[in-house]
């Protein structure tokens, strides 16, 4: 699953004998990749869109595992554009039912974080490490098309990803999130929603994000440029490495 059409196009092209089905305004394309039955879908943006799509994947396509790849805004100062983050824990930074329950707690589940399963985490970590160290993702990506991003030394980070229905494009909002959740590595708009649906249906999931911008005043220009020139190449490289 991906949240931008540009990010999934090349993965759709990998499917053997692809068949398309439209359900609830989403286009699901299914076939096989290296013999593995696979469905590829563009979820659209935000937690509701991602949850609805994840529920359809579970209930209509009977998936046994879900992989979300896409971009995110860097929150930790250690992250730079082009780095890759694998989510160990996913949190919804905009859930707040205080004083009825703790801030960030998902009502009725009594959970704040959704943990990625260890098997999927290890597999993703190994694949992305190989991609960075041996294949050199920066070499796979044609650097001549990149106007301003220096992705010559991408780093893999594993840690907390925060999701919510907000695009972070100001230093003020970024600092406010860092103050609320100092351990968060990056922010996006779908991962924790998908993780919640997967938790509810007991489906193993992985969320892998490439840093497209630093979730601040520069995001308004960096994000569209990264999407236009770089994002799909990352997604393709990551998916084929798994
Ligand atoms: N995905 C990529 N960049 C983002 C940002 N700055 N805020 C929210 N989601 C994002």
C-alpha cells in the first residue's frame, strides 16, 4: 500500500498477469511478484483513507501480510532527506480523548503504540541495510534527475513513527510535536492507522518510509520535488529488496 500514486506505479508494473478491481474509489491491482500473490493499492492520504483501504485488503483480498511504503517528514534532527525509516512502533499523534483517557491512547483498545512484528521488522531491516550498503540505493536512483537533494549517504533508522491527519509544514508545528513526543523519528498521515487495522485483524505489517522533507518551513517545496523526482525510485528499490 502506498499513499501517493507516483509511489506505487512502478510496483504495479512488476505484477505478473495483473487484474484490476475498483472498490470504494480505490484501484486494487493484483497478480504475482516473484511468485508471491500481491495486491498493490494507492490508499490516498490520511488515516481514514488508509484504514478503509487496509480493511478492504483484509476482508476482500484476504491478505496475510501488509507492507506500507511511502514518504515521511523528518522530525528527529538526526534524519536527513533520503534516509529510510522502518517503524518499530506506530502512534497516532492527533488522538486525544483526555480527560477520559491518556493522551494518544486509542479508545477501547487501551493502546498507545502499535508494535511492528519482529519477523517483519528483521526482514525489512536486513533488506534495506543490503540496499543501502551493497546495492547502493543512491546509485540505483539516477542522481542526474535530482535537482537539489544529496542522497549519496542514506542512513537506515528504526524507531517510532507518528501518524495524523496533518501535513507538517512549519517549524512551529514540528517543535510542538517534538515537545509532545520527543522520541518520534518522523511523521506521516497513514502508518499508525494501518497498524491499528492490522492489530485488530491480527495481520503482520511493516511501515517503511523515506524522508522526503524535514516537516518544517521547507516542506512546501521539498515534498513535491521529492515526490516528482525521487520517491517512486525508493519505493521500487525497497519493495524489490524485500
Ligand atoms: N509525509 C511526507 N512529508 C510529510 C509531512 N511534512 N507531514 C506529514 N506527512 C508527510
